[in-house]
């Protein structure tokens, strides 16, 4: 049972056995804590079970709050639903007191610690630590020009920007596979998953600022080139952190450049 619970908390078990099972595990952990007041491991297990049982569901950022509930002062905060502390069991003060006493020799060896930021926000219906991510960028223009693939072969690069001459933020897609855009009229479509690594056809990255870039794990791109070196580009993408990016912008074909790849 303990192994299953630890697996559940670590995310390696996908099926939730339900509230009755969780209630039974919580009851057993609290009873073991009370029966072994001098056992630090028993107190830590009870604390872990209790804190894992608190609600962290959300529908918006205002539902979430970072809280320091662990009696060990050097433990980081956790993200919960606002008011989650009211769901602590009546035995919680006793468990915390037993833990402080039983674990004092071990905790006393820890170096000095200071509080960590406790900002929290809602992500995919669950409260997580971290500041509220900034809104998706408003890309007003896209450019198309020659580039080089990681294998040193030729590629075409599509870059979305807020405006010409503004370097950040930007979304760049380096496309070298079949069907990549050309400088002639046509519609070119790309869909794929990256998972943080280069695929066989393209790479993509989103940079908020210089040095603050992340792989894009999902891309759907359509480039429509018309006569006169103009056209339109549409993109729907998702960063590795799950942040969505969506834009439709006029595309400008930059002057041809002779790339020396390899």
C-alpha cells in the first residue's frame, strides 16, 4: 500500500483508486504516527500523506495559493486550492508536534534555509507553484528566409515577431524536410511533435527574451506565399511548459541570401 501511494504521488501510477482508498491510507498513516511517536520516518510518512490529500484543483489563478504547511521549516512550499488548510485533519497539530520532536536530531543537521517564493497559479485544472505566466505574445509579422539545418543542409526559417526590428519575443521554426516553403507562390503546411528534440524535418523554439528560450513541442504551421514576395503565415504551437502560442500574421520574404551550410 505504501509503495502504491508513493508511486501515485510521484506520478508513476495513472489510475486514482478513489476517495475511499485515500481515506483508508490517511487513517492508517495517522494511526501509525500516533503509535510510533519517536519514529521520524512514521511522522514524515503521515505528513506526506496528509499534505498530498489536500485539494489543489482549480479553474483559475485566483483559486490557487502557495502554502508552507510542512512542520519542517526547510521544506519548500506547495501549491493548493485557496482554503485547503481547512481540510487538514484534526490530528494535524499532534502529527506536526510529534514530527518536530522525533525528527529534531535529523532536521538539526540541515544548513540554514530561507523561504522560497510561494507564488502559485492554475495550470490544466491543477494548482502549481510559479508566477502567473505572461500572456501569449501578439505576433504582428512573420519573415521567411534561407537558413541551415542541424545536419548542415539547406533549410527555410520562419520567424514570428511582434514587429519588424523587434528581436524579442519571437517564435522561430527551422524547416528542412520535404514540403518546406519556397520563394514561389504556394501553400506550405507543417504539423509535428518535437518533445524537446529535433525531428526529422524541423526544429522550433520560442524566446521571450535573450537567453530565455524553450523548445516548442507541438507545431502546426501554414505558410501561404503570393506573388510579390508576400503572403500570410498561421501557427498554433505549444511550448514544452504547456504554454499555447497562436498567431496569424502577414509574412515577408527577406532578400535571398546564399547560405554556406556545412
